[in-house]
C-alpha cells in the first residue's frame, strides 16, 4: 500500500511540476487566449465582465472588458447633463478586438463629432455594445435590455455584410445556441428554445463556469480551451451543408449576400432581417433616439485589386458588389432611419491609394476584419455625414407605451 501511495504521489508531483513548467513556458512565450465569452440565457452568449488580455489571433491589441461586459471604458448608466450619448450595437466590427480601443471606429467617431458642429456645446459620448458573432436579433435584444438603460440620444446599428443576414436565419445559421426571431401569423416571434438544448445546459454548468474562472489565471487552461474550440469549429464546418450556391468566401462569411437572394431560405432570411431592423428603428425612435444604419464592408468589396472584384461580380452575375447597400438604403427610407453607406467610397479610396482596409500582418492583408485604416476611414465617412446633417431627435414615447 505504501508503494502504491508513493507511486501516486510521484505521479501527482510530476504532473504538477509539468503543468508549472508548461505554464511558465507559455507565459514567457507571451501566449494569451482569455475566454472572452460565457453563456447568457437571453442572448445565447455574452462578453465576460472584467476579463482582459492580449488578442493576437488577428491583429495585436490589448483588450479589457469593463464591469458591464462591454469592450469599452466604464460608463455611468445615468447620463450626465449636457451629454449627447450614442449607443453602438453590432458584432465583431464594433467589438473591434483586432485593434487598440483608441483606433476603433466608434471611438474615432466620438473624437470627430466632438470637433465639428454636430452638437455644439455638448459632450459627445459613444457607448459600445458590440459583441462578436451577434445577429441583428441579438442586437435588438441588446438594445432593449442593455443599451436603452443608458438613455442614448442616437442608436448606431453596425451591420456586417458578410454574415448578419445568415445569422438571423435559423435555417441557414450553423450556430444554433442563440435566440432567433421567426415569422408568425402576426409578425416576428422570439424563439428562445436554445435554452433547452443540451449544449447550452452544458455551457451553463457550474463546472464549466469554474473552468472559465480557472482559465482567467492559467495559460495552460487557455491553451486547452483554444484546442477544444478549434476542434468544435472543425466539426461544425465539416458537418454543415453549403447554405447557397455562391463562390467560396472567407470562413464564417457568405458572398451570397452581395447579390439578390437565389433561394427561398435566403429570401426568408432577408425578410426576418428587415423586420428586425424595422423593430430596432421603431424602438429607438419611440425612446427619442434616431437610428443610423451603417453597413460595414466585406473585404472583397474594398479590395484594391479591381480584377479580383470584377471576377467575383462575374461569378455572382451582378454589375457591382453593393446589393446590401442598395437594399438597406431602401429599407432605411421606408422606416425613417438614417443610412450611411461606406463601401463605394472605401472601394474608390482603396483602389486609388492601393490600401487595404481589411487584414493584418499576422493573418494576411485583404481579408478578415477592419485594420486601423478601415476603422479610421469608416469613422471619417460617418462623421462627415453626421456633421453635415445632424439628425433630429424624435419625441420619445412616454414610459410604458
């Protein structure tokens, strides 16, 4: 028995020494991969408050999540006097983990609006509610449950061309552990059935919460999480059927949205998406905040290589790559929202200056998310439009309406 116990103690000791050495090597090597997200019963998933670390999988930036679970500085919920507050709802482009927070388009926008005649004599404050992977459905719920508490004077909807339409369709979206809105006899109906799935229950377990908290302090656990996540994504990609007949796009994106819908599933996805944007517009207006819709660019739309863009246009059978911009502009006109397109101007600038607005040295240029150039160009276009024609704030509907 003593020999067995000694052997077990030796195994435990060796394991602990090995883990300690691995931890030291990872720290010396600069490896960091915080677990940024946790489960959320209303939204499917959400940023974990007060998590911080280096984001290096695309770009290289220090990221700190504030106490409210936002990639932003701390903001008081109660709006100070003489402050004009803008709430940004969106996905990874607003979250902007790929760049330093001072380079995110919404922060640059705050600076530029403060320097023009947008709201003379008032302090401009932009509050960011963007979270990676969010659909328009989740952004609508964020507006109602989180952003509205900050009493914004304007709501800016960042719309991602590459995947937002698909994210809103339960039929097309492979990631099911999220809320969806589906069409019912009298309009959209919230489908929260993800809460009852086995995968969501597992993600919400006390054991996995302890695992996430442990990973906040252990690089070894972070490496394990990266490996598990990569394996899970590979399985999902391998088992998912193609959503539409369209040229291959970057992983997680769809070029199908750069052309009119070719299947009933995509038309249905557009129908739900437009209904959700209408809801966002009506809700914001009812609370005294005009809606501004800003579709971010897909990398191919603003590729400086004209031949690459024209090749995709021929494959899709379209004369340009701005179908989303055309459709969203009509939608904005119908519901009274402000629409600020970016793609056309950024495409011209990219070609004239041969500059990439997407991509980073560690993953390659001309793909992925906006780099610092992309964020700044977007902020400049948005600011110029708003500074030239400041939106009038609608009268808020009394509380309870």
